[in-house]
């Protein structure tokens, strides 16, 4: 049965020492197989990834942009959201909320 509540997980198993010094790309990429297996098991309607840089690195998609992706993970649609970190100077809180609203509206 598909899960209806949000499920949160991280690609790397451990947090970086500082938000402005993320783990290396190998640490992020290693988590993709585990994530795909989890998504295939839980079967959410969509996999939302916070942070376009994290998505680009983890899934080897250097040209990915915020929004829905062509790629599926574990058979599930993927939507990349802007990273809500205070270090993200490219997105205002209103724009981040707008993108999250766009995702929610896409789900009906």
C-alpha cells in the first residue's frame, strides 16, 4: 500500500560537520542505491529532493533544475526542491514556498 505520510531520509548516512562544507560527492552518490531501494519498498507518490546541487551530484545529472525530473527513482517520480538552508542565497523564502506549493498542487 502506498504511504500517505511524508518520509524523510538523507543520502549520506552522516551529517556534514558544517552546513557550508557538505560531504563529498562519493558520500552522496553511495546513498542513491539505498534511497532507490527504500523508495521502491515504500512507494511514495513522489520523491522530493531538497537541493538541486545534492540531486545533481547524487544522481549524476549536472544540468538538473528545480522542479519535476524526467528520471524516476525506485519507480517513483522525482521533484527537486530548492534547499531551504539559510545559506541558499539564490532562493527567497517566498520562492521556496512557491515551489513547494507547486509540488503539492501537482499531486492533486
